[in-house]
C-alpha cells in the first residue's frame, strides 16, 4: 500500500533559494521550482517548525495578469516599452482616428475617444508596458488631447465597485496571513481524503467555500491550494517535470485548475472580473438588483453541478496512477494537531467574513451598500491587528487594479454617453436582422464567440475590458433579455479561464508547478469547456427559465 505523508506545518515549507532566483517566488511562478533532495521529506524538522507567517507573507496577485518582474533574466532593469507591441497598439488607434471613415451619426469627440480606447485595449493585451502604466498613458492622452476633461477622466476612481474589488483583495491577504485558508482545506482533506478522487473533491469543495471571501483565483491557487497539492504530491513521490507526476500531482493540479473556474462563477465576490462585468453592464443601463444574491441564485445550480462533475470526469479521462490515499485523513489530522487550536486572528477573520458576506446578502434591505460592508470588515481587521497598514500598502497589485480598472470604466462610460455603444448596437441589430436570427439563436452564437475568442487573450479582465460591453450591446440589440445576457457573459468570463496555460493568472500558477504538459492542458481545457457548455447550457437554461430571467 502506498503511503502518503502530508506536511504538518502551518503553511508550505519556506525554502531559501539563491538570491538570483528569489524573483521566482512570486505566485505566478515564471519557472517551476524544484525541491532539493534534502527537502523532499515532508515530515522533516524543517517543515514541522516553519518560519512565522508574518515574516514571509508575499503580495498576492490581485489582477488576473501577473505583474512583470522588476528585472529581466539578465538582472538588467527593463528599458521602457517593448517596441513592437508599442507600435502595434499606437498604429491601431491612429488608424481608427485618421484612416477609418467616421460614421455621420458619431461625433468627432466620440470617434477620437474610441481610437484612444482601442489603442489602450490593444496595449493591455499586447503588453508594451505593465497594465497600470499603459492605462495611465491612455488616460493621459485622453486628457492632453482634450477628448475628456480631467474631472471626467478621473471620475471612476471614486467608483464604489472598484473600491470593493480593492478591499476584497485585502481580505484575501488576511486568509493567507492567518493560515485560515490552509486550515479549511486541510479539514476537507481529513473528511474526504481516503482516495485520490476524495482528495480532489475535498480540495474543490474547500475552494468553493473560500471563494466568496477571496476574490482572486490567482491568490487562491498560489497562496493556498498549489502549496497543499505539491506537499501531497511530493510526499507520494509524484515529482514535477518527471514521469512520476502522473502518479498523483498531475490529476490534482488539473482538477483544481479546471474546477476553480466554477468556484469563481458561483459567487459575485469570488473574482475581480465579476464585479467589473456588472459595473460595465450598469454603464449600459442594465442594473442587476441585489447583485450578490441575484448572481448566486442564477449561478448556483449549474455551477454546483459542474463542480461535482469535473473531478469525476477528469478521474475517468485523465486518471491518476495512484487511486487510494488511505493515510491522508490521519495525516491531515496530524497536521491540524500541529497547527494547534484556531488562533484569535483566525476567529477574527471568520467573524469578519461572516459579517461581510451577510451584509453583502442582506445589506440592501437595511441600507448598507456592498462597499460599506467591505470597509467595515477591513476596519475590523485593522483595528484587531489581523492586518496592518503595511499589509495593505504592500498589496501592489490591488492598487494597480484600482488604477487600470478605473481607466477602463471611465472610458467605457464615456463611450456610452457619447453614443458609440448605441451606434454599435444599431449596426449589429441591423446585421442580425438581415440573417433573420431569433434572439435564442443569436444568444448562443454570441456566447460561443465570446468564449472561443479567449484563445487570443492572456487575461480575463483584459478580455472583459475589450469585449464585454460590445458583446452585451450585441445581445440587447438581438432582443435577448438584458439581465440574463449580462449574467451569462459574466459567467462565461470565469469559465474560459482554464482553456490554456496562458488564459488567466491561475493558469500560469498551475502550469508553473511542473505537473502539467501543454498538450494535456489544451486537450483537457477543451473537453472541460464542452462539459461546462453542456451543463450551463442545459441545466442553466432550465434554471434561468424557472427563475424568470427570460
């Protein structure tokens, strides 16, 4: 019988790499980290007595696009913008502004803003500069050319939804810093870990439980679940970048990667792009009442069915060599024993998140908005010392998210106000009428196109910024119910995050672990996408009809 040993530390082992490799310790691992032979015994003293958590917490990735390293591989600071992506991004905007014919019903100001917006989106996709820097350049051009007044250009920086996203990432940091995420996942291993399939279900369900309070799939992947999976795999002698990876690690990583998309789709606050989608829908005049409850209600049945089906499907078509893990529950109990009782900070984290989620659900009835609920929660964590202000300041990607989300929201809002979106909607409506498509047929065609186009994107939020508003306008122009269209596109945004090894931030994290081969990722990503399309298309359609969404 195979023996499976699980690390009994409070968090993953802290290795001390050489200085030149320190930059690889980010959550979006740029290359797989290998353990030295002496570190592969997960029951060693090194793991039993970890360095205190507060000394080794690293910033979480808040956006779905990993933030580039500050130095290149040679150790030389990067020299400004990448030339080819810069030229392509600028050329697109200049071509629209000066070469493309402007429709008579569109003003010069609106057309100029459209060209700046398209150039900004192209830069977010191609990456001549980091996302926040490029968004700032786009905003600067809009103000410098007097396309937008300064106050209008910066108006979205006071947007409640964007600040809710930022504060939610601080909650995610609290989960990692206190060790509460590790503890929850270990409990599920204890309860369900008697077999490899049971382990997979334990990890999948625990992520779904954590997701509403940890709004970054990248943070959940790199900060909680990948370290646990690597610990389990290495102790079972399932090594990365080795034929033994198929023994256990490949299956667990693939399942967590594919199932995590449904966890993100299940809750409004489970991923940053969810909140952005509803904000962009609001800019088009589509308001989702009581958004947290409405989102969860609409997503609950199809997402839960997909969560339960994915581990079993992959167990059949991507099976692990190791089927049974009889020692896992006892060893998970040993790990919990070494963790000790739930700490004061963990109890504070639990209470704060119960309060925040309760206010997100019921706050509308008592006049407490979602962002105020989040502010109250963060204030509690700061007052009681679970987080300190340095934790918030060091969360660089959260502030980066604030900057570039605000730019996209401001530009998208002004495109609507200046008539660009209505012009596009009317053009699409006329085209669809020429094909005589009913709204259900147009709905399926547009949703499928929106999903498959993601093969060209390396960021979920970038995809949203580039295409969500346009596709939602097309849905409405085709006669599809507005709220259903807004929610369906947002659900789709989560589901395509596991298509490829570059489709999202968590994709980079899981691929960087060294347990997955590229052909397997593309094949399993496509097969799982078909499964999700079947479940969400059939179960979701019937459920949404029952809810009265159409």
